[in-house]
C-alpha cells in the first residue's frame, strides 16, 4: 500500500507499507516497486522506503480496494480472488499513469 509519493523533478520518493512486518514477499515488493518506477521516462532516481506507521489494517482501504479484494463489512466474508489481476502489477501501472501526467 502506498502511503506517500513525492516527485521533485526526476526524483521519485515512495513510502509504502505491507500488511505485516513478517511478509515473505517484502524484498520482491520493494524491488519490484523500485524497478517499475525507474522505468518511467524522465525518472532519474527512485527511493522506495518501507513504512510501518501508521500500522496497516483493512480499515485503511478505500471502498474500491475492499471491493477489489472481496473484503466486506463482516469479518470472515472475503470473496474469491480467482482470476483477479495481481495487485502489485495494477498498482504500479496506476503509479506510472499518475507519474506520466506529472512529468
């Protein structure tokens, strides 16, 4: 989840968090975010920082994100994600679109 995105000229600084400090995909997610941002034209440097404050919880998700992941108001009602796009890929595509509009 992206907590912060700062753009100064060709420098991009992103602050992201994970759902849990013990996430086994931490290195994959951090390197994937950095590599993807570095491929955006006009980006000269990228700094991706892992943030833990405030702690992540499902309550921080937008209604659209909750719908995408099948998270409902009642605990234990998660829907199926079969065939759903990979969230990191979609996020990075949206970040590139956002950056493209500003660079």
